C-alpha cells in the first residue's frame, strides 16, 4: 500500500492511499461474489456466476465502487497503523478515483500552538478604588434593609406612610375596588387611582372612616375616563417607616462591629475585594487576548469549531427549556433555522476555542497542572458544609477529578496571566517544557515526511 502524507492548514493531514494491486484484486472478487448473490446474472443461478461473468454483466467500475466501499475501513485502519498518525476524530473521505483505486482522506489532528514570546506582554493596570460616597451608598442600602414599619397612634398619615384599610369604590354601576385588607403607600400622585385619591387620606388615623368623591380625567387611559367615582374606606392601621440611625448601635445591629467606623472599613474592604476580583478577570482577559494576537501559530481543525458550536447550541437549548419555550419553537417564531443559528454562533465559538487552546497551552508551558493534593483540598473545601454522598461520589470519580483539575488550572492560568502582564511572573528554566515538546513535534512531522509550514 502506497501512502503519501500532506500537512494542510488548520491542523489537518491529507492521506493519499493507493492499495496494492493484490489488495484491490481480492476486494474485486469479494465484491463480485456479493453482487452475484444479490442479483441474477444472465445464464447463471443466483450466487453461482463466475467473476468474469459478473464483470461482463455489471462492469468493472461498478465492482470497483463496491470494492472500494467494502475495503475503506480496513484501508483507513492500516493507513493509521503505518503512518502512526493519531487523529482526534474520524477522517473524512475527500475524494476517490478508480483507475487506479486511490483514496484521499483528510484527518483532523491535534491543535498546533506556538505562543511565541508571550512572556514579553506587558499591560498597564489601573488601581482599584472605592470612594467615601460609595461606602455611604452601601450603608444606606443596609439601613434600608433594617427599616421597619411601625404603627402610629397619635399622628395623622403623611406621604410615605403605609395604610391598611377596608375600601369600596364605584363609578356609576361599575365596581372599582372591594378589598377588606387593601394596602396603600401614600404618594403625591397615585399610579392606579385618579388625581387627588391619595390626598384624601392625609391626616387620617387608625379607626377612622373616610368617604369621598373624585373624578377620572378625560384623558384617563380606560373606559372610566371622565367618570365620577365614590369611595368608602375604614382605616385599619397607619404605619410609618423607622430607619435606624447610622451609629455604633447600627454597626452592632448588622454585624459583630463595635463602631460605625469599623463597619465602614469592612464595607470598604468588601467593595475593594469584589472590584479587585472583577478587575483581575478583566485584566487577565486583556492579557490573554494580547497573547492570542501575538501568537505565532494557533491552528485547529474545523471539527473542534463544530464541536464548540454544538456546545453553544446545547447551552442555548437549556436556557430556552428553562423559559418554557423549546429552541425549535423559538427559531420558528423568530423566522430562523438551525443552520443560520450555527453560522451566527461560529465566530463566537471560534473565539472561545482559541482562548481555551491558549489557556491549555499556558498551563502546559508554565507548569500549572493541578496536583492530586490540590484536587483533594478542593474536594474537602466543597464538602465542608455538604452532606451529599452523591456529590462526593462524583467528585472522587475520574470525571469529577477531571472537572476539578480543569477548574484549578483555569484559576492558576488567570493568576499567571496577571503576573505575566504586570511583570511579576516567576522565571522559567531556559529550556521550557514547551520548547522540547515543540521540537519533538517538528521531528515527528519530519519523520513522517510531512511538509512543515513556515
């Protein structure tokens, strides 16, 4: 069997395979036997026609097509054994000729990544800050959470108070409201009732009755426009919000803080930590994009892009399923189809793939692989407050270890990207692991007779 290899762009290898004449002849005779058993050859009982008669009846090209199909899997496996190639997915038959019989297969190979001098990337970092105004805003939110509605006994209602009442309202023969426990926060202008409605309750106290008439404006957006309405209400309670003072007692109320200054410092630290985490992720992403832009080579087969698109579609299906609308129904309602959706997602999928491959390369180059100790430490952290045996079983499984390793390595890679960008990354040996691996890769390609690009 004669095999020619050709390195193609996008981490693919083309194999041109010409089987030996003996292989082809044997396959032709098997194909003839199969055809003779399936069809009647004039002058012979089914399955009894000799090879020459079958060739005369159906033609050698038809038998060659059958033989090529029958032997394709065997030829493919033999070609992989002889070349030592290890594709990451099934090869694709790109072409086949029959005189002589020649297969041309395209194999998707492992991505080729050369990040070049990625460690020379330097990007400025902006310091993270928290202003006094932002701290005050957080304290006001905390104060709002501690606010209580307290009943009034002697004071009349004002704007902002909460009234609970029994109320009946009509406009002619039309009933507007009939509620024995209606709650209303008094506002300068009501959103649901005509102008002047809320003002009728200013100054009322619990236990009082109120009766009044108001008119709906002519421009009111309903069939009540211009109608006169009558309301009868019995006030059950009047409550007013009481906010705790922002003092040392408040600090003790919301946490184990002795003074308000101590609470403010805790708020400042929390805001700084949160913003620093966000800034770190943004900075690391910027460094990553810069490394990708400066990379010498980032090659990957279309198979991986297709797989990334499949993953995005699966995620979209889950989101739509949670919303109660199947993805195919959503596509129908919006006049789209899956082919168009796949095309639109392809750019996003490819960008994500390039980032993932670069991060994987960085983990390898920088020696950031997760250790068994780190995996077991992560399991212990996750199970500290959990009593889920099923979760523990999964985490201890190979699939669980793989997921944890990926997460640990991604976190290490983000920290290392930050260190590379700001120039604080630890030095690596002069001959990195990647250099050796790349050299071996080039030697392997050369040994296979492949053209080395660049």
